[in-house]
C-alpha cells in the first residue's frame, strides 16, 4: 500500500507529533528486518506488565476501520483474523500463516474463489464460540459508511462489493461471501487474486458477533478473539489497558505468545520523549517498547556511542520506497530525455543524508523495495553513481533541446517526515543545479500536498512521493502505481505516471492469478525492471528503522512485514 | 451586579457565536477534504461520497452550521449503524475521524488541561508575586538586579526551550523525576502531582515573569500613593506599610490578570501539552486541526473561548471586588 | 498668642511624648531642603534657610503660592523627607525631639504620637481597602503597643465621634469611599487626634473641599485646639483660611520666609512688598465690583492694595453692561437638562436650567462641586448635547445640531478651561494650538495665520516669539493666557470660562481676571464665568447665577445676590467664605 | 527608580512632562541596560541585513549540502569538534545536511526580525484603528468593535495559524503571511489599550478645545489624539515585539512557520531538540539567538517605557493632576 497506507491516516493523526518532534522519523507500520531475536538475557516467561510508548494514539480501534496490514500490532492482540503474518525475524516474517483458519486458504476457479475452514475450539472473550458467520459479518460491516477507513480491496475484489453499503443499510448481506456451515467461509472474487491470503490477515477479517455490534461505538468495547481484551480505552486511543483474555487458548494460536499479563499503551508522546524514556528505562519504562517510533538521526548518533544502548536497538525494514514522481502530462516531463537527465543528475548521497544518514536510509535505483518477497530485482537503468552524473545529464538535456538549462518546480510536503520533506527536496535541488537545472521548491502543507499529488487534474509535474507495501508482495506495490486501469480521474489517483500500457496491464492480471508467491515475486521483479526503463520515477531510497526497546524486554522480534517490534512476542519477565 | 453579569453573559454568547462562525468559515475554505481524510487512504470516489453523506458534509455550509447550533441547544440523534443514539445537549457532534461524541472526547481531556492550568497558575502566581515583592522591596539592591534579570530571562525563554531543558536535566541527566505521563488526580494524587511537576514548572516559570513584573510595578505604584504617605506619617513601619496597605492594592491587577490568563491557558498551553505529552485539549486541538476534524476543532475553540471569556468576566469582577474604586459597567 | 491654653489634653499622652513641656513646641532653624535633579537638571532647593518657632499650644499658618516650599517645610517637621533622596540641612525640633537626629524608631514614635499630619486630599489619603475605624485603630496601636484591638477600636470610635461623625461606632466600619468628602477629612483629623499629639500639621486640609464644608472643618480645628491645647501648623495657599484659624502667619516665597508675625500685623501692616501684593490680589467677596469710573479707593486697603484694586477694577470694567439690559440676546437656554448614564443609573447633572446671555455682559455661575455648573458650561458651547430643553444662539436652535451642522457656530462660541495642564496639547507648539481654529476655518493663508497668532499672543501679554515653544515651557498663568488666546482666535462672540483661574495662585488669578476684563471691554465679548470661588465671581460678573444640585437656586445682578441673598443656600454659602476682614478689623 | 514618594507635588515647575523625542532619547541613554540591549539589537539587525555579505565573506550559502562533513552512518552527526567548527564553517554545520550553521543563523535572524516587526506593525495598525474607532464611535460602533476585540482575544492563535497556513495559496510569501496572520490574530490587546487611553484622552480639555475649533473628528483624532497615543502604543509595541518573536519561533517549531529550506530559528530548534546530546551546538546556537533577541527586546522595551514616562509607566496622570491643579496650582507664578 501505497504511500498513504500508513502514512496518511496515521500520519495525519500523528503528523503533529511528528512535526513537533521534529525528530525521529515517524510513525507507521514499518516493517522490518533482520533483527536477531534480541533483548535481555534469559528465556522469556509469562507475567509482568508491558508498557507501550507511542507517538500516534490508537484513534481507530474498530476492526472495520483499521488500515493496518497484517492485523496491526496492538489490534492483533485483540483481533484474530483468518490468516496472519508469521511472527519471525526478518524475511521469514513476511510469510503469511493461518490464524483462525486451518490454512492460508484454498484457491479455486483460477484464484477467484477462496475457501477457509475455521479451527476448532475458537472462543470470544465471553466464552461464546467464533463462527464463520461472524467473520462474514465483520467483513460486511467494513462496507458501512459509518465505519470507513479500511483498505479498498474488499470493494474492488468481492463480487458486488462496489455497490454494497454494509449490513446496517442492506440487512441481507453480501452474497459473494458464503458460509455453508459454522466453520466454513467462501469468498467469491471478480477476478483472480493470488494475494488473497495476505489480504485476509487484515482486521476486517476478524470476527464480530452481530449481537454485540454497537456500530460506531464498537471500538469502545470490542469483543476480543485474541490473547488480550480491552479494559480501558481513554483519551481517544491515547491510553489503553489490555489484560489477558482467559478464553483465548494458546493451542489454537501458534503465532502469538502473550507473555505479559498486562499491556499499558501510552501514546501522544513526542519521539524525543519516547526514545529518552526507553533509553533511561526508569520504573515501568524498563519494560517498555514502542511500536511506532524510530530512533531519529540524532538519537542514533548518540546511541551508537553507547554499547549498552546499542544492544537495545532492533533494526527493521519495511517495504517502502521514496522517489521522485513525474507527471508526463506536464512539460517538460513529457520528454523521456528530460526524465532520464534528472535520473542521472540525482545525488543519492545527499538525499540519504537528508533522510537521516546511511543507517536510516539505503539508496535505491529500483522502484520495488530491496526485499525478495516483493520481487526485488536489481537494476540501474540510469547509472548515476553515489553522487550523480551531471555531465551525462547535461548531455541528455542538450539532446532534448535544453542546452541553456532548464527551470522546473519540485513539489514536496512540509511535514517533517524525512520521506517527502523539505530537506530531501533541497538535496534534490542542490544535485540538479550541478546539471544546470534550476529547481524551484513548492512546499505544501501535508493535507494540501496529499490532495494535490493524488488529484488527476492538479497533480504537479515533479514531486517527491513515497509508496509502501500493504503486504509483502509486488502486487499492491506496483499495480496501483502502474496499472492503467487504475488511473482515477475523479478521486485519489496513484498512477501518477499515467502509465496505461496494455502489456503492463495484462502482465499484472496474469501475475495476480499465480498463487505461488515466489513465482509471482519473480514476475513482479521483471515487470518492475521493465517499467523502470520509462523513467516515470526516480527511486531515491528505502528507509531503515531503528527501534529502541527497554532494558528488561526479551524476545524482540521484528519482521520485514511490518518493520516494527512485535508486541505479541515480547516478554518482560 | 446581576444585571452586569447578565449583560456580560450575553456579550460572551455573542462572542462565542461569532467565533464558531469564523471557525466554520475558515475550515470550510481550507483545502483538503475531511470526508477523504475520514474515509481512509485509498477510498474510491463512491466511498468518499458515502462518507460525505454520512458526515452530512454534502449540505451547504450554513445548513451544517445550523445543525451544529441545534446540537448545542437541543442535542441530536445519530446513528451508530446498529442503533439510534442521542447526543445530549450541548452536543458538539461527532468526530469525523472516529465518530466519537466530541463532548465525551472533551470531557476526557479537560482534566489534564485543567490540572496543567491550575498547577502552572499556582506556580507562576506564587513565584511571580514573591519575586515581584522582593524586587520591589529591595529596590536598587543586588537582590533586585538578580531577580529582575531572572524574570526577564523567564519572559525570553519559550516553553519549548525551557521545557526541553527541564526534561533533559531532571529526567535524563539527574533522573530525579519521571518522564511526565499524565495520571488522573482521582487515580493517584501523588503520582498526579509528581508527573505534572515539570509541566507546571515549565509553563509556570514562563508566566511567572509577567506577574513578577506586574507585581513589582504595581507595588511601586501603590507605594507612591497618598494613603501610604498618610500611614508613613503616622509612624507605621515600612514592612507593615507594604503588607497591610500596599499589597492588597498592588495584587489586585495581578489577580485580575491571572484570572484572564487562566482562561487562555485552557487553549493556549498547546506547546506545553505537546512537549510533555499531556493528553489535554490543546493537543487534541492540534491533532484535529491537522486532520480537518471540524467538529472537534469547533468544540475545542468553543470550550477554550468560553474559558477565556468567562475568565475575563471573573477577572473584571475580581478586580472590582479588590478595588472598590472601580465600578462595574 | 491669643489662643486659649487649656490643659485638657490627657496627661498620659504628654508623658509619653517625652521631654520638655516648657521649650517651644516647634523650633526650626536654618532649614533647607533640596531635591535631587532629574536627568540633566540642577538640584531644586525647595526650602532655603527657613527658621521659625511655635510656642507650646501655639498656631502658625504657613502661606505662600505654589512652589513656595510651604508643604516641603511642613513635611520636614515629621522627618518625612528621610530616605527620599532629599537633602535636608538645618535643625528641626518638635516638642524637644531633634527630628534630624532621631533614629528610625524615634522618628516613628514622633510621627503621629507627638506631631500628627492631616493631608490635603482626604480620599486618596485613606487606605481605600480598609474600614476607616480600623485605619485609626492601627495608628493608635502603633503608638500604644499594649493596647488591644478592642481598645484601639473603641478609641477610633471615640475620636470619630469627637470630630462629628454621626453614629461613629457603626460608621467606623465603613470604607473611605462610603464617606462624603467632608466626612473623610473629619476622619483624617480623627486619626490625627487618636494618639493625642501635641502638634497638628495640616497641609491644605480644606483645599479639596467645598466652601461650606471648609468652614465646618476649620471650625472643628479651632474647637479641637481649644479643647486639647495642641499646637497647629496650617499650610495653605488661601489667606482667608489661614487668618481665620491661626495666631501667626509665615509668608513664604521661593523657599524663604518673606514675612512672619501675628496675623493682624501681617494683614494690616505688611512689611514686605510681596505680602502687600499678595493681599491685594485676594478677591473679596464683600467688595463690590468696580466700574471703570468709580472708586479707585477701596476701604480697608492700603496703597498697594489700592494699586492692585485699580488694576482689578480696570479689568472688570464693562461699558455698563448692566446699563444696557436691552443688548441683544446671544445665547438663550430654557429648561436645559442633561443626564448621564441610562436607566436606573441615570444621573441628572443639569436640571431645568434657563439662562440668558446678552452681548457684552458677564454672567457668573457659582456653585459647589457637583452643582452641575461645568456641565452647563459645556452644554452652552455644545461640547455636550443637552438631553432636554432648548438652547438657542441668536435665535437659532443649536441644542440638537449634529457635529457637522455645528461647525458654522463653533467659531462664535468658545471656551477657556480650568486646568492649564490638560487644556493644551503637550505635544504641539502653542502657536499651532492657537492656529487651529484659524486653519479649520480655512480663510487665511499660512503667513496670515502666523501673523494673527503672534498678534493674539501679544494681545494676551505673551512674547509673540514664543509661537514655537511648547506648553511645558510656560507657567500655569501663562498657559491660561495661551488658552485665552486660542479661544479668541476665531473672534468669538461669547466665551465660557470654566473655573479659568481656580488652578492659579492669587496674584496670577488677578492678572488673568484683569486680562479677561480688558478683552471683554475691547472686543465686546459676552462671558459666562463659572467658578466655585464666590469672591472671584463677584469681581467679574454683571449678573450671577447660583447653582445647586443641577438647578439654579438664585439669579440676579451680582450685588443684589451678594448683598441681599434671597435663598438660604446662597446665604449659607456666603457666610462660609473665610474673610480676611475678620482678622483685619482692629481687634 | 528614585521617584520621590512624598514630594512629587511640590517642585513641579520646570520638570517637563515627557515630550519630544530628544528628551526620551536622553533618558533612554541614561539607562545602561537599555543601551546594551539596543546595541545587541543593532548588531542583530546589522547581521540580518548583511546576511548575504557575511555569507560571502565566509564563503558559504544557507542551502548548500556538505555530505563530506557529516558522518552518514551515525545519523549525519557533523564530523569534527563542536559540531564541525572550522575555518570554513565558523559555527559548524547542520547535522544530516552539512549546511553552514552560521549563515543559516544570520539568515534566520532576517526571518525572525522581519516577521516580528511586520506583525507588530500590523498589530499597531489594526489595534490603533479599532481602538480609536471604538473610543470615538457611537454606541453601536463601540459595542461592535469591543465585541470583535473580545473575539480576537478569545481565539486560540495556533489553530488559526495552522488553518491560515493551509488556506492561503502556497506561493504567497511566507514571512509576510506569518507577519500578517500573527498581526491579524493578536491585536486585541493593542485595541483595548488604545481604546482605554483614548477614552481618558478624550476627557482632556485640549481635545474639547480642538472640537471647538470646528475641526472634524478625524482631524481631532489625528492632531490631538494620535500624538499622545504614541507613547503608550510604542511602549506596548515594545512588549509585543519579543512576544511576536517567540510566536514566530513557536509556529516554526510546530511546523507552520516559514517554509523550509528558508532558515528560521524556531524551525532549527524543532529539528535540533533531538540533537541535544549528540550535537549540543546545534541546539544551543538557535536557542541562544532566540533568547538573546527576546531578552534584548524586552530590556529595551522596559527602557523605552521608563524613558517615555519616568513616573508612571503608560498611565495617564489626568485624575491626579487635575486634583492637584485645582488646589496648589501646577505651574509657578505667572
């Protein structure tokens, strides 16, 4: 999922803390990496209280409204879903595994039908059994306007999803979801979607007992199917207390460990304060983690000088790329030579420095992030080296008839997120100057920026954007940005390069039919390489996340799916 | 007096009404679509349209505003999807972001803001008046010089600098205090105070400078008044002149100013709340502003506006009560 | 020493106040007080080598014009200059205490215990937040350390009762703003009495009061002296007040004693020119206004007084305004009303006043404070809009005209204000201020305006070269002249003078009054002369109007009103005016 | 303060009331602290004005990146001591980008001063206009304006600042927008002050005298009131200036100030706060600049107030003077 996935909503909500903090790159589910299971010595034991210190409050807690992929972090402690992400470090953690279901789904009809069987003995926090009808209901309610916020795939994929208005308005439900019995659920899709198992890890696939549904107020007292239940949710999601759900059974849940007895979530904190508290670790902060705050460059500089602290940093990777986006409908970006010239001119070293330095950002020349499961295939069509190749750029400009230089405008957000922020824009500006391109910066407030770059009509010619994976697969990474049929003229358009190439479109459809993830990944990689030749984007860097955790925290797991520390694995005893 | 209060109350209402109109208008023309923001990152146009309808954002702005007013006076019904609920008057509507009743959100957050305001006010008043008194009484001495410069420095230090310095010093380097994390008074009074100590100090220090300066100048002014001369001419000792005769008159404007400031602290301590992660309405407001959550913005502005307006009335009444020479008109 | 010496004062107070019942009560010798300079100025020597004594139980009036150093000298008696930065030299002994040498504690014992002070402004001199009784009690306890609160309160009630506060025990709990001006001054005197001092120093004690109240307060002071035998030093600018209250007079000028002696000697046989001038300048309420032709001689005046009187008479001569009753009516008010505020709070400042002003005559308006005379004056020139009644100028109703419509009349109706400080814009040169109406009229070019302003300056007795100077460079009297020049500039037909001389010293007063008279004679102006000072009004007016509570209680030719007052209020007013003659008359 | 508490009434002749710029300046010069503050501010203004020149002397500009001067692997912390101080970079470089701190600080001074002065000018303009109109207008105008002023006072500045930043087109010059929006939102105090002062002034006789000349109310206001309002307005403006500096910094700190990469102290501080330990220079420099500027303005403001009216700060002396005048007479012998 695209740039906005996390960012827009969460960041919008969190923008302030980000802005305020100014510091650490922010929030959002990031995924990660290759952290070794870290933390304090000794085998993890049950008990104790885990404190989660976060920047963004958990404003949304209704399973229908959460965008978070893989079931999210705190939400996945309360909501179990049909499938879930494998709770393991690094690339292993990008695998999808069964959760409520017995497997990751049985495809049928060229991956247009997906059938799931529920495990036995699944119970809600009140002891009542979880049925397939509850999952159907959970999916259906996410269509209600009152509960907007989820990802668009249900609407796009399910037959009848585009017109369905949710169970409150249309009592009879969605016919494309069938529950032949209490344990079975079948989804019927309009087209082939080999990635369905990944999507089924979203909280929309969590069971909601119809009798207990209170609509917009459900988030206040959601009925837990996971290892914890919500005992307090105050201050608009800023303060949450979770306690053990006695009716959750470890036997049916292989992924979640649920070591702590109690989890206290405190959010609305500034990044500086969070990291400072984690590093000081006094009182309950010793058993604290954060699920949305990274070490900023400043803290990193400080932490690397302190062995004790350095041992408490986990590294995470999340499938995300920051890039320069061209709008070929705007001159002079209609000319491939100009786009190529800019690709050559870019100095990725200063861009990386502006993004927090080489420990927090890795330069990239591919659109797909540097992760195998997404289909990463290395290529560098316009080799610029570390510092850019202004000479080559000038040459191309000359060929394009701009021997006297060129004046262009670069649009960016003024939010201090180190992804689309002014520092990066300035770095780009400085690099292009070498190639004789004068760049005028247009910094927009985040809302304005967001609206403009995704508007078909108002889209600027050149802007900094970033795109993140909804799940670790090439499909959701490439399709919205390059599928010609996804050009949206009257809504949010993500195909900013306006690429409508039948060959590309066909290939996307073809890959979507593949249910073997590895095979699909390879084809996505090849597609990315192919599209890259058109220079519709200039990939800049992939962010790297450094997560600090408290000194009593054990069993730290950071998967490349989310890039954040998995609270369901953490132990404090 | 009653008539005076009634007149002021009517004025206050008018002020708040205008304020709400201004807020509505400003946000109406602001770029960004609240429906899109509420809908989620990848909503398609139909979904956005649904959300827009659900939030009644399709209505003309004056109709929306009218409904807002109705909600305040009479409350209104709303659907959660599964049930029809009533939002009691004064109802500020539902948050675009998560459909919560804004009134509840406010009530949840007011205690933190009130705690901050009360404590910071106490700190600043105490520190300010004592400093002002000392510097007025030790005129020309070293004490005065030191205090004067201290208060000047206080005025010149924005809370995001002093707050940071305090945090670093007391929580990080010395580790004498916990990193502030709001604990409700009702839950644990000791922790409440302990956690709020730094925010109080940061905000209080900043504000105290103002009171110190006011106390000083107003005390010097009062000491120059004729009635002080009278008692001096009757052999009343200097110390007593100050404590019995000058102080009261001198403190009147300070009390009055502090009452007015107390009101603005309800909405004005945004930076402090954010700096220390206090779940107050200032922080709520900034979040809501960024997400164009109009009902929340309007509600917070109304609440803080009410606080300011009320505080101003209280300030005037206090001033008149302290200084009988002032008539309330 | 004609004051009766009684020993009614309780013995304890005497013993408490220490030594020497036989030496003089006050002995001052070689007293000088200098104030440090402001930035860039030289020190101001307010009192310069002053010496005098007051015997036990004696009384002394210190009189002088403003800036003469009289109050400064009085403050020195209580050591009030200490720690103010003033430089005090010479010796001051009060009841045997050396004020200069006394340490802080001794000085505090002296203040209030031996010598008590009564200040000029009774409202601002009391703590506004504290009950009057408590303030007195506090002072009492300063000097009677053993006294309980209850005793102190009892004493407060006792002295309040003594100074004539009705229902004293209850009123003691009131705060100053709940008292009238006269009662406040009584309360201040009560405070002074509380510790049974041997000397009372009163600094302009009646200056802020109306004449009838002044009369009562002076009477009270006399009574108290007779009763307790305490000495009195009365500082005042008003010779009449002084002569009726003390045995001896000390006339000060520029920080020095000009003349000192028993009241009668000073009045009858002043040795110094300055004293003579001062006496001559005092307007007398019982002396008829002089017309130009008659009497240069005035009974009861010596030569210098006569010189001055001649000046005065010249000033006030009008070519028989009273002789021309048929002169054209300029301004006519009938049933004029003015209210301030609305609803329940409305206060009627002027109520049903009818008045006629004819060309060339002077109408005097007298009344005590709050009588509505200023409001009336401002309505007559339409600075205020009447809320009722009719006001017509030359037959044209101007009472309800809008500001714009009034412009045509503005030049004909002018005003001279009371306060020489606030009546001129401190930030503009006087020439500019005077030129204003000329510029507004827009008839003259710049050069002509400057010429005209210079002419006006000369006409009011100022140096035409002072066009570019600023108000603060002028004295009060000069500023008043500037105000008059400004009023004259548009060639008005009528000038309302609102207390034009009451802020001025007597000699200056006389000069300004004379100037007004000359101008009236030369230019045929009609004047409405508003003042609280009955004597001044008599000296200038053809007709007199007496106001009280917003209404006219009596009206008539000046001499008639003053000599055969019809209304009891007028009679009371006249009776209360302190007269030099009382003391002047050979005893 | 050597004001003599007892004897102000007597030796009045010759002591001029505050008037004339020369006198004010003389008094101002007599205060060492004010002089020092003025010197500091003068230096700051000079720095700000000469920013391009200084940058040229140093040989740097505010936006050039120096990748080689920062340790990319350690979050971009500047290489070298004291945040990378060197002959080329007098105050070191910015972490991450390696931009020259000295140049950014002096350019930041431009923004701070420009915005603060501009905002104060707007506040004076609107405040004086509204205050005058409220004091001189009829009941309707008065109550209307008074209420508008109340609304302004009740407005939470930051919200509207954020909203304004969002509403106004992106290419509108930011410093100007900041100045205007701070000014537009924070003139309530000035309006109240002017109204109160005007109401007292209106009672002064010289204003009545001016009305008697037949001059229009505008002319009266301009010639008689405005000059007298100058002192309190300047005094209050001196109080507003440092407040505006802090406001600008706060808004930049919150991310709604001038747009990066334009250097601004508040913005630098907001990114610098996390560098407290790793690169203290980066925090201390803008904090110090902000502190010194605010302090200097405050001290100078105090000095101006004292110089404009040595007796009673910004309070008219009408009431008391009049009482005195009636009795002892304020002037000497004529």
